[in-house]
């Protein structure tokens, strides 16, 4: 069994709302076109019920990063 990569992003409440509304808009467009919406529905549930977690964000200047 292959382990899938997971992605974590930090969103504030405003950004979270934008994501949920965008997914709802996409779902509406798919419904109008007569296409399946199950994948978008799954994402709406996943994003809408994602737990909040407090953490520290340490920002670095791009100039300080070595490549």
C-alpha cells in the first residue's frame, strides 16, 4: 500500500470562508452542467470540518534563505 502525501495549509477565518464559498460555487456550476459533484462535496465536508489548531509561524526573509 502506497502512502499518500498530505498537505497542510494555514488559513485564517476569512480565507477559510473564501475556500468554502469557492467550492460551493464550483459545485453549483457542475450541477448546472449536469456533472457529478461528489468529489467537490467531499472537499466541502473536509474543509468545513477541519479542526482548528494553534501553532507558531516563523517567517523568514527570502534573502536569508540559502539555496
